[in-house]
C-alpha cells in the first residue's frame, strides 16, 4: 500500500473506530439456542447502524440457521473492507466507494453481491434550514463534513463535478458520521454529506434540507451498494456457502421490509436507541433488493473509481471487475 493511501486509510479508520469497536465489540446471535461449541460454524458479519440485524430479526430470518452469527459493529464501510481484508469478518454490507479504496490498496477482499435502492439515493448533501446555499454550485468555498472513502464521499465528488467544481473549490472536513452530525448541528460546517439514518436524524431533529433532492442532482454512480467478503473466507467451501446463504437472507429481509417498514423501524429503534419516528422515515424509503453484480454496476463503479483517481484521492487506477466474485447465481 502506498504511503498516501495508507494515510487515507489510517485517518478514516481511526475516525470510524474511535469509541465504536472498543465499546461494542462483537456478539453472537443464534436464535435456535445452539452455539459454535455445539458444532455449528461461526459466520462473522460486519454491520454499521444499517438496520441489518433488526430487519433479519423482525422478519424471523435468524431462526434455525445452520451457522452462528458473530456480529461486529463498525462506524462506516471503509474499516469494514479493511476488516474483511484482514480476515476479521466474513461478510458485510457497504456503500459503493469503500470497495474502490480497498481495490486501490490491493486489499484481500471481494465484492460478492450488489444492493440496489429503488430511489437510487444512498446519500444526501444536507444544508441547514434557512441556509443561503440553494444549489451545488453554492457550495464553493464552503466547509463540508463527510467521511473520507465513503459513499457520501463519492456523492460529494460526483455532485461537485456535475456543477463544474472540484474538491479544491470546497473545504472538506473529514469526520466520522456522528462527529459530522454534531458539527452540522452546531454550525461548524456549512453542509453535511451522509447516509441514513443520519440523514433522517438531521431532517427530523434540525429541519435539514436535502440539497441533492432540492436541486434534482443525484449522482447515478454513487448510490450502488455492495456485499463484500473476505477472500480467505470465500476460499473455504463451507464458509462460502454460508456467506451466500447470509446474502440471500439479507435480500429476503429487504423484501419483507417493503410491506413491514414500521415493524422494521421499531426493531431498529430497539436495537440502536434511535427514535422510532426517525427510523420510520428511513425504512419507508429503503426499498432495496439484493442482486448479482451486473455489468452496469461494474461500469458505473469503474467510472466513479476513475474519478477518484483523477482527483488524486487514490493513487492509482483500479480494475473493479477484478474484485468481483459473485456468490449469487
């Protein structure tokens, strides 16, 4: 890994892991009452504040599994990719940009499935209620909170390009999601680029305005999300089968949530402590599907990766196709 990219990864990972993994560690979830000591293999699953555990639990999909799930919680997708590469987790869901940074560092992981949201808007650029910023072009010279190497970073980069701007025209403030939200609430930044549930939290609690929606500017190549897995785990036939099983479960959970969004919101609230009214806003708009990685997914992600290379955010051109190893037929 080059020194430039290593500094990017270290900085982003430090932001993501501060007070998160140390506080939550990992836990097992085996609804059938058995454990690895009883002969079941362990599947190590990485999660964020993404509602994955709660949707699977609420849908009854964690019962009687042939493996025990060991959950590890992260603050963002980039440290998840690093954890997969280090064989600390087997599988996890991340945004479209962390795999780009992982590929640029030659990390030992693979993209195994795609997650598509119906509204094609994984992230939002938020400005305070009453702000004089009404367009992407108005962001010139402004301080923007964003997590480096995240899907939000991709949305910011692409949206600026659409408005004829570059990163040199703004003042990115690279912060973990919770820190970015705090900076936004206290007026330390002019805009905040993030994902749900942080988008909904800022909208409900502070009346934040979604600039991307207001200006009809959504970057088509920044909304794709992926399931990623450890290359070492995929090399083991049994673990690969369990990864495929889990990825299919996530798809089933999202299908269930389309008609049970309030139940998902309640379960997610019970798990996370985020108010249920905020999460109802999130689950109502999270109509997602899990699919094999398509040629279109690869092409769009490659274009986004090239944009990061051109901007000097990653040190070399990457080949997205080379990191795809689908576990779905």
